[in-house]
C-alpha cells in the first residue's frame, strides 16, 4: 500500500490518491475530458502543441500549483527507470521540449498531432505533485479535497477536509480508509 499517487495500483491506493491529489483533467459523465487543475487548454493549428492554463489552486501547504509542478510530475511519471501507471498515457508528450511559459501556463509539445490530447491530461494516475515532493507515505502534500492526517499501511488512512480546495470544501470533515 502507498500514498504515492503515481504508484497507485490497488483500489484502496487509487481512492486515497483521489482524496489527496488532483489531475489536470478527469472524465465527465459523458467520458469527455473535463478541466480540473487545468482551467483551459488550447491547441495550435497543427495539433502538435497545446497551451494549458492552470487554475488558481494551492497545495495543502499553501504553495500555489505551478507549471513547474506539472512538468515535474509528468517527468517523474515518464521516468524510464520507474514503472508508474500513467507512463504509457504520457507517451505522446515530448517532455524534454515541453516547457513552462508562465507561472500557470505550460506548453506541451507532442511527438505527433493529437486531437485527443485532453484525454492524456485525464490519464489514470497522472496526478500533480509538488516539485520537491519525496516523502509520500509519511508527509504527502497534494492539492486534493482532503489533507493527510495519518497512514498505517494495511490498517488505515485518515484525511481531513481541505477548506482551501479550489472546487470548494468537501461536505465531510474527515474520512478514514480502513
């Protein structure tokens, strides 16, 4: 069991990741990609470059979610030495050529024209983590609807409502995964 959102494979890991972290997009009821941390996306005319603008959102420690955090997260997922779940979904993106064009804007350069690029942003496991994140199981910091309280693998995880969540505070004060 893990709180590392890029390693989430078990159902319980995925549920915990959804509570602690957020993605640039996710699928709506019609299975179309809908913005989450991304406020909007816009392709160029040839569909091989996409400008993504982030909404104003913060991590649990109060830092803003930035374009550098997005690039760090995607580059971490794409690390050839790791077996992160979303790696194959990010394959169309040239992460070496992609760059931050502002604090809240990212230009994604694609390896080939891709009209369905928003689906890449909604990829299962493509969560955004802070650029300096490393201790996921002891002190995870995400931008999701709940903040970390405690985690004992094989036993339980307790998370408290994130009142500063960009999509509004959850209706529950606390959740516990057992």
